């Protein structure tokens, strides 16, 4: 707010300095002519200065009010902002790969769309992405996830998939992006980097 006041007051100060210098020069070269009208001139200058001070005070108050409203709006949006986080893990019996997408935010996520990218040149990453992309959630999306709600989808036989990977070992990463809408219909996006080496445990 101090910077805002300085920015608004700067033009007035420049004008005030200019007229102060001009008035001083006039008094120096022709004091008799200007001393006769000194009182009205000073009164006019004081009135102008007072009006500018009032303007600055009102402007600062309005600016502070707008900043408060902006913060309140941000707080309200945070209360309805969904935060989607994905994870990839093996099922309990270590037979299937499971994709999980959970809403860790405070608001509902609607019209969720998923997209996934492999690590270029990495066979394990490309194999996982090819299998994952067959999930219906990638073609049809997810209708909605409430706060704390989780989506899970099994998409590949772990033992069968690993046979098609060099050295039968998972490596590399997969990038999964989620796009959704919050309660206001505003677009929200997030990206999760999934580390495939964790599947080897």
C-alpha cells in the first residue's frame, strides 16, 4: 500500500516542486509584484494540497478495500478448489496394476479428464502408458470426485506386463495430467509424476 501511495503522490510532488521553484524565481526577480498577492496564492496552494491529500486518503482506503475483497475471493475459491493427485501401485496380491486418482482438495471436481505421457525411449514407461490408456476413464473421463473421494481402476496384469519389459524390471516415469472443473465451472489442472521403479518392490 505504501508503494501505491508513493506512485499516486509522485505526480503531485513533481508539480509542487515545479511551482515552488517557479514562485521562488519570481520572488527573487520581482518581489514587490508577487508579495502583494502572496496570501491568496499560498491559500490556493494550501487548498490544492489539502484536496490532493484527501484524494490520496480516499484512494488508499478504496485500494485497501479492493485488496481485502480480492483476498476474500481467493479464500472462498480455495474452499471449493479441488486438488487431484494420482498414484500407481500393485494390488494387494501383486497381480494387477492399479491407478488411483484422489481429490485432496476441499471442493468437488467435475468433468474430470485424464491424459498420460510416457518417458520417451523408455520401454517400461511406454508399456505402462499403453496399458493404462485402455482404462475407460481415459476415453470417457470421470464424472466427479467429491472432497476425499478416490477413483481406482485396475488396468494390467503385472506379471504379464513385466515379461514385455527389458530385464523384467520397471524403470522411468509416467506423467499423468488431470483437467477438471470446480463448483464454479472454472478449469483446474494438475500433473502427477509417477515413479515406476516403486513397482519393483
